[in-house]
């Protein structure tokens, strides 16, 4: 298949689901065109995934990678309190990968997740790459005018919440680095242990963005500030505090850690609290809520609950953790592409 | 500089030019946010440039590459008849390049071109890359509602036009491949020959998108169909005809070839007509105009004139060229990343 045949093929797959309200022109022109809803704001994010930096082909599957490419962008749009609408994908692909079944499986994972959230693929680009796969995932969402939730709106006294559990993805990555592998989907007679291991590996390989929570917090204007946890709680809480010009005090005992992580990492000399604080790629949402609104938060959205982990303070940039009778500074220790600490 | 310091630095550069009408949130959050003008359509394109496929670091300069990354996207938006507004850049950068002055110079070229067309950088992503630079350029524009010009609107009898000259970029690339190099800007006493050679090399390395023409043709609804010539006239005219379900008849004698190309390639056993027909990356606009509107076209926009090169015919997919007393089929022979013919 050459480049033009490939684009035609993807276009057919993108159009399979019929016409979409607001779409003027999808794949197949110089650019895509959509209607902006009257009075809405447009929200746009881009996420670059590079082979052997952000993923290793030997450790994942093409469909999981297609899922993840969209998931990381869905997480960004959710963190703005916005509704995801339109996706574009730029792919750089080495010839050997091009000639394998990789791309079909990649798009399987992508389209499956896109369908779940009503996202339409409207454009992209494809280029040969010399040796590594590169993926740039672009996602466009919308909010009512002035409805987006920024990192900068947290105020002293606001309560700090996170969705789901923290540290799962980092635990999954550590297990992969130590040789753990996903069971094949066809292996029916999985042991309980294999199933639990798979669960953690998938938390890294196939993250679930918190689209429902993001939308709810945006629509009901319940969050004063929000960020997704992609670099790690320590880094991302520091980002949020820097943008809001506030500090934070976190209670270590309140950080939601999956019992499975505690159990599995405990046997492998990993500290679950460190994974939860510094581990990246959880793609949970970290958000702040004014104290008078805390009671308005639902218990669960899409089966995911939230935990209150601390409070915003008035000391700009001072982010601390209390753990038993100690209080210590939480420095950003998450993932930095050019200063790898983990 | 680490990743976060870098983003802060680019954010400061992007914000240097002050606040922009319609921008709600630029660099520094999970996603960028802008107002869509009431009643407007949003136009979005993405272009991936991969080192050693789309460019070689040894043959260009970082500032020219920054210019080109934006120029190719400006060309896409122009080909929709739209006004460019918002840019995002995803960069994958090997450590050695990261630690050089490359990125500062790259952004110099990018911002200089962006300023010329009122484009604001509102977001992006940066990742380490194992060995090659990758750049994904995302550009968002706008048109009045239903104002975008598609590839699909050409009708039999429409006249076919191109802006500028064709084949310059291909000639420049051939010269580079044969060892020609740009003179240093500091070399004052350039010979006339060196100046002419530089001109052609820059047509490849620093293309000028036809933003003014695109806007005019869109706003005045003069073009029935439009595409930018990125893959080569032969490929792109075939794309336009396929989408419009029409054919075309081109007069070889009318194809605008720069006398400089004729002269320089003539001495180097290259056929200027073949460069003009099949050479990619000219980033000129190819468009069709209903015969009753041809008289309404301005002679020049931003100093660039257009040439009528042929006519749309009613035979779907049949694209032909008349040259003296011969008529032959013009197959798409331009750049295909996975089927390199040039």
C-alpha cells in the first residue's frame, strides 16, 4: 500500500460511522474543517509519542498503542473540563513497520476508544521515518464560552482531589522493565495472579482517561483548577501550584494506592508511596474544589471515585507532604524527558 | 535546560508579542483554548517533518527549518481559502541537538514567519527522540461559515491556475543533492551566480506559502476548488480531479517555469518541464475558476502572479498534457513517502 492508498483506507474507516454533526470536511483535503458551536471555546492539545522514549514496541501491542495515543490526549482535554470532539494523527513509520500489520491494529485501538467518547478522526499526516515510530496525537474539544478549567485557578483553602488510584502505571512500567509480559488475550485459563499482573501492566499500556470526571467538573464549574497527572503527582501538583501562585499540603495517608500495588510492589522492594507521588502516566485528574462546593461532588463518575488528598495553602510554590509525624517538601520528581530521574 | 524550563522559555517568546484577540489560554496548561468567531468554521492541518526523510540537518539551517515547518502548514490553510490563526508544534529532539543552539534558531525562523501572518503559537509538546529530529506542525485557521474551498468543487469548463513558478523547489533540491550549499549570510561579496543559486536553494529550504492568494480566493469565493502543490503538480492535480470527479487538460507551454531554472538546469542535464510537473514542495496553489469569473482575478497578490495552465474536462480522472503536437496522460509522479520515484 502506498501513502495515498493508506490515507484512502483510513478515510474509509473514519467515515464508517457516518456523518457527524458539525463536521464540514474530514480526511482527504488540505485541511479538516468543522463548525464551532456558536458561543463555544475551542480546546486543542497535542501529544508526541516517540518509540524507545515513550514506548517500546517489544513491550506493548499495536492496538494498545493506538488506544494510548488517543488516551493521553483525551486526558489533556478532560483536564480542561472540555468535551472531546475531533482528532488528528501524524505518524512517522519505518518501512518494516509500514509493511507489517502494525497500522491496522494501531487504528483498531484508536478507533475503539474514539467511538467510546464520540471522537471523530478528521485528519493527520503520514511520513516514512528512518528507524523509529513517532506518533503525534492532536485532539480538539469544546467548552461553553469561558468554561475551560485552568491550572491557575486554585485558591488557598481549596480542597485537593485526585481521581482513581495513583502509582498503578508506574508499578506496571517497573514490572515490564523487570520482564513481565501481558498474557495473550487468547490464553483463557489465566491464573488469578496473571490476571492481576495484566491489570497493572495495562494501567501503563492502556490508560483510561477520566473523560467523564473532566466533563462533569467543567460543566458544573466545580473545579477551581485542574491538571492531568502525566508527569507524576509531585511534578503536576507543583505545576498547578506554580500557575495558581499558591502552595499545597498533602496528607500521605490519603493518597489513594491500589491494594494490588501495595501487595505486588511490596514483594518486589518498591515503595508504593514513592510510585504514587512520583510515578508518571497515571492519567488521573488532579483538581481543586472550593470548600463550600466539596459536598456537591458526586461519589463516582463512570465507576471512578475521587479522594481528597490535601489542601491548597497561601505560600506560593511551597508543596509539602505530611506523613505520620513528619512534614517534608515535595519536589517535582516526575518524568522529565531531558532530565531523567526515575 | 530541562523540559519544563524550555517550555517556560518558549512560552515567554510566544507571549512577547502581547495578548491576541480570541486567545483564551496559550502555552502552559493541559491544552490551549481560543474563541471561535461566531458563525465561523475552524480549519486545521498537521504536517510531520522527519529528519533524513523530509530534510537533512547538514543541508539546511535551523532557522530555515523553523520557517519551513510553519510554511508547509500555512500552505495547507491557504489552500482551504482560510485565514491562519493558531499554531502548535510537537518536537522530538535527540539529546545532542537539545544541547546545541538548534532550538533557539529553529524558533527564530518559526516566529519570524508567524509574525508576518499574525499566527500565534499556543501549544505543543516536546519529547526526547533517540536519534532523529521530528517536527509536527499543527495550524488552525478560520473561514466564514461554509467559506472553505475544497479539492472537490472543480467543474468541467473551469480554468486551471497556478501561483508563481513550478519546479523551483525540485531544482533547488537537485542542486543540494549534487553538493550545492547556501552561502553564509555574512559573505557580503556574493557573485551574481552565487546569489542566483541561493535563490533556488531557498525555494526548497525556505518556501513562501501563498497565504495572500489563498485568503483572497476564499473570501471572494473565486476558486471552485483548490489544493497546494506539495507532492508535485502531477500528483496534486490528480488528487483535485479525483475529488472533483473530473479530468483536466494542461498546456505544457503555459506551465510557469522560472527562466533561472531553465538556465541552471539546462547546464546540468535536468529537464525543467519534468521538474515543474513532478517536483514536489513548490507550495504554490493550484486552483480552478469558473470561466465567467476569470476576469475578476487580480493580476498579483503580494507580488505573486498566477498563470492559466489548462482547463477542467468532464472525463473523471483523465489528466492529460498537450505539448506541441502531442497529448499524453499525466500520471501522479510526485513524492510518495512509501514509493519513492523521484
